[in-house]
C-alpha cells in the first residue's frame, strides 16, 4: 500500500469520526457538510472527493455496520449447541460494545436510505424465520409473532447493553442469555413431541 492510499484511509477515517462526533451533539437533520468540514478541519473539495453529500457518508457508514452485524449473526445461527450459541452471542456483544458509539449514533438516523436500527431488526426477524420455520407446527401468524418478538427483544437488549457500562452488562446479561437458550431448547423439544403425536402447542 503506497502513501497515497494511507492518506486516503486517514482522511476518510477523520471525516467519519468527525461525523459521528457531531451526531452526539446534533440530530442528523441539523448537521451540514460545513459542520463536518469544521469538525474534521478539511476543505470542501476534500470531502466531496470521497462523498457526494452527508447522506452518502451516512449510508456508507450504515452499510458497513450492517454488514458486520450480518456476519456476526450468521455465526450465531450456524451454531447448533447451546454452548456454541452462547459463545457466539458473547462475541457479538463484545464486538458491538467495542463499536458502541458508532452504532448508537447511527441508530439516531432515520431517512429513506439510512435506517440501520430498522434494518438490523428486520434482518433478525428474517434470520429467525429462516432458522426455525422448518418443522414449526404453528401457523404463519404465530411464526410472524415469534420472529417479531425475538427481533424486538434482541434489539432492546442491544440498546440497553450499549447504553450501560461493560462490567454491568457482563454481570447481568449472561445469566439471562443462558435461561433464554434453555427455554428455546425446551420449546423446540415440546414442539417435536407435539408434532410426533399430531397435537398443537
């Protein structure tokens, strides 16, 4: 990688971090490109060399975070045993907490193109349906309810964790995750028994 590439990386990193800092103080609608220029200490031509406008910057950051979230979630749903699931969830929380300010600030943006919070919730619901619809003996409405509840609870848990200090999260969350995994396992076992006997839950 040559020096020009390094300069570009550093410049874009500076712009992105400046934008995220501004989101801590202002709403997205209040932030202007000039605000970003002042915060990053760059000129207008430097900004437009990399982004078409503030919406483009927000979308690129949001897409990157969403891709990271998707990758982590795939590992969670590929895990088959409770211990593996717990370990992958633990890693997810650690990674998200490491980037807590980025996620918390991007969740504040709600435009036609940038809705990271809603995209994450929709993907959680979709992934739940993909993982658990096979062999499910309930109807479509029941699966829709279960998947929607799972997505809402997961997002609420993520928000709570990212708004609290890490030690508190480590003390409170793991026992609940274990209990939820055990409850899901018992539910699946009950579901299979009912299916074998042609009964409804």
